[in-house]
C-alpha cells in the first residue's frame, strides 16, 4: 500500500480511512524498524561465531555475487544438533541470518533442522506466507521482507544452504 505523497492526496482520502491506513503503515514501519535493529544487532554481535574444533560435520558456503563466504560447523550427537557455529565474512544480512540460524537449530533433531531450513527457504523465495500458513519459524519471520529484495535472498539463505549441506555430509555449497 502506498502512502499519499502530497497534501492534495491526503485531502482526497476520506477521514474514516486515514486512521486505518496509517495504523497499517505504522505496523509495517515498526516491523521494518525491528528488522533493521535485529539485523544490525546480529551483525555487530553474531551468536555462535566461532569454530567447533571437534565438529562431526562442516561445510563451506559461497555467494559469489555478494562475496559472502562462510563455514558452518555442526556437532551431532546421535540425531541431535548438539552444537552449531559459523565463521566467515559477509554482508549484514548474511551474518545475521547465520547467527539466528545457529540459535534456532541448536538442540533440534536433524529432521527438525531440515524442516526449519525448508520453511525458511520457502519464506524468502515466496513459497510460504508466514502470516497465513502454519510454520515453525518463530523469530526468523523477521526475514520475510527479504523477498522484496531479490539480490538479498541469497545472502539470507546462504547459511541455511550450508547447514543443509553439512547435515547431508556435503562439503561445499554455492548460491550459484
């Protein structure tokens, strides 16, 4: 929904629709602000940004278009992701997504981690409407807006594809 851009357009709107119109945009603005704050916080202070020396699995991920490159470490105990971490460099969205991914999948089963990967991938590529369809994304829903910036979808999903590769014993993954 577009905001009116001039006083004349504001005057043409009925008074009864203005509060509802601005409440919707206020909500979108608050979500946008939360998205920006979350991305900046996780970029500045990424969680689980370290190596796991005795990791049972690891994989390298590369996004040649943006220059993001990271390694995801997974320590499996049976079928459970006992620990997960990452190292590398990338844009703020890539680093924040990796940081939040490690928080969400730690302690989950491989199947649960794969289900969240699948839902995240569908969300950022337009295959899942997080507002109307059941999902297990929780705070990861903050990345739903990435869909509006196609060049950033690969940034947000790189760590997830790298986790997926590690869980399947693959060593290298690329967004291209």
